C-alpha cells in the first residue's frame, strides 16, 4: 500500500499526467516482462484490442470485411473489438477440457476472407499456442492475442502470453492479475510499425502535436495508472504462483462426482488462473451448487452466462451451431480465486463443494 501511495505522490509532484516518464517506464518494463520489443499503453483493454486491429488495417495487413476467427465462448469485448473496426468475427468452438479455442476446429472455420486469428487466453489459461501458431503460419493468417486474463501465463520454455502473435492486447482492469486502480490497457508487438501506429491512433491520429495524419481516438495510459502498475509489477510472479497453488489444491482435493474440474497440463503450460472455473453436469445442478455455496457465504460468479452469439447486440449476425459454448454457459461456475485467499479459506471452499 505504501508503494502505491508513494507512486501516486511522485506523479502528482511531477506535474506531468499523460504519456510521461511513468508511462514510458511501465511500457518498457512490461514489454521486457512479456518478452517483446514494443509496448504502447492505452486507455483500457477494449481499446487495446480495437487499436491493434485498426493499426493492422491502417498498415494494409487487414482490410474492411476481412474475417477474424475468435472463440465462441469469449467475453463479448473480444467480438466487439473485431466488429467495431469493420472486420467480421467468425466464431470457433472451445475445447471442452480447456475452455480455450479448439485448434482442431480452425480448419472448418477458415473461409475465403479469413485473414486472422484472435486467440483468447480465457480464465488465465494459455491456448494451445504451438498448434495454433503452426496453423496460422501454414494458412498465412495474422495471429493476435487477447491476454486480458493472462498476465504472466507462459509455456514451460518461458514464452509468455503476449509474445506469440503479430500483436497482443492486455487489460489492467482492477480485478485482473495485474490490475490498475482504474481502467488501463496495453498493446504489445515485435513490429515497430504496429507500435508507432497504435501510439498515433490513440493520440487523436497524431504523430506530431496538432498534425493529425489519421482519424484517431483519445486512448492513452495516464501517469497515475502507469505508476500504479509499475509499482505492482514486481509482485505479479509471486501472486500468480499463489494462484497456481490454490488451483492445484482445488484439483487434487475437490472430490465430488457432480463437479467437473479443469484440466491442468503437467508439462506444457503454467497458467495464471485469473478465475477458477468448474463445471456441473446440468444447469440445475450448477444453480443448486451456487445457492448452496451462497448459503455458506462463499461467493461465486459465472464467466460468462450468455455467449456472444446469443447477446442481443449480435442477435442477427451469427449463424451456426455453437452447442459447446452454450452448454458451458449453462454449467460453468467460478469459485473463489485470489492470491490473498488463506489456506483456511481455500479449505472452506473445498469442504463445502465436497459436502454438496
């Protein structure tokens, strides 16, 4: 807490509040943390998604009407970003054992206008990146990453979320594994032209003050949020490790035949468990467990109750069968996950679920 107070005081005393020294330092630190060359701070996670896609369009790598493959069970922000810039989202069902985009289903989703894949490391679980990267390369598709829930997630070889694709977007919403004290986001890339374009588009389309080359927007990481994130970044690895400890306990100690636990790969990836999602065998059973836990003062949430293709905003834009995404929405439940949970609290959650 003292480090955050001191960081805020330093910003106030500096007299510089937008795109200053703290923003530059955090951009460099987070790029280094994720293993990429460039980072551009923006106003929020949705802006990060849309600006990285818009930058790709301005650079001629994508064009209006091009199709982007996205997960059918993602949070709607992923889909909103694609459609907001004039691209067409095409939904791909998730793998049931991981909740992430199923690489085996990519081939059937590719069409004549498909130009990219936007993977989402949902719930802090890395997607099957080796398979997806190979597929994107063999089909000449741009690979983008939505890392809003995956700060620090990595493969065993050290490659981290945000380093696999053409560009990647992160959110620093306060509840994220690395959260600001308000809205904030960032775009990562190894392509300098993408970084420069995102920076210009987020600054009213201006590379030089009062000279507007593009029709941009106002989306910049302010100094207060950058300072908060810079102060919190050194603790990210340890808090992620605590999340892994809790996830391991859940998976080894929850013993209830009604509950389907997520798969934890033993060799491939180190997930960061932004949320811990279990499944029940029916919607009725899920709702009953949620009520059962609430009566014991154990809070749960559903991430997410309505998949994008069933949202009113997209009521007439998708056709097809998305039974897996719909089934997940009816049967998933997020149980408590936070690095500040005590061992006793974790035991209480486990005991209650086993009692159900």
